[in-house]
C-alpha cells in the first residue's frame, strides 16, 4: 500500500486504542506465540495507516522524529520472523503498541478527535 493510499483510508481510533490497550495488558509468560504474531500483524497495519495520516507539511519536529522511529521499527529487517524467539516477538509487539499509541495521539490531536 502506498503512502497516498494509506492517507486516504479512514482511521478507526477506537479499534486501534482497544488493540493497543489489549497488547499493553499482555504478559510474555501467558501469551501464546500465535497471539503475539496476530497482534504484530494488526499493529503493523495500524502503524502504516497512521503514518499515512500523520505525514504532512505541517507536522512538528516531535511528530517527524516519531515517524522516523516508526519507519525504522517497521523495516522488514527489524520484524520478528518464525525463527525469532518468543520474547523478541513480544518485545517487538509491545514497542509497536507504544508507537501506535503515540501516533494515534498525534493523529487525534491534529484532527480534533476524541479516542475513548
């Protein structure tokens, strides 16, 4: 999906927020690898959508710095694979949730949306 296509898609702030909350409430000791992989896929999709919405000429330096961090996080070389240890995938998932929360906050602030 191109950035232009991502920018035109609607953002469901409630779903993203609920997924972030769910992920941040997960613990490594009780999480199955399959659940972690599902959440990584969801969060990766959300991050790409939010990136498309947050890119713009009027972004402040903090948002631009956050977008750079998200880009590095989403790089294929940084994503967990089937061979990755469970704790590596879990940490990646957790970091993705933190990034999604931060981008969602920037998006809702910019667009005057209340995410509950």
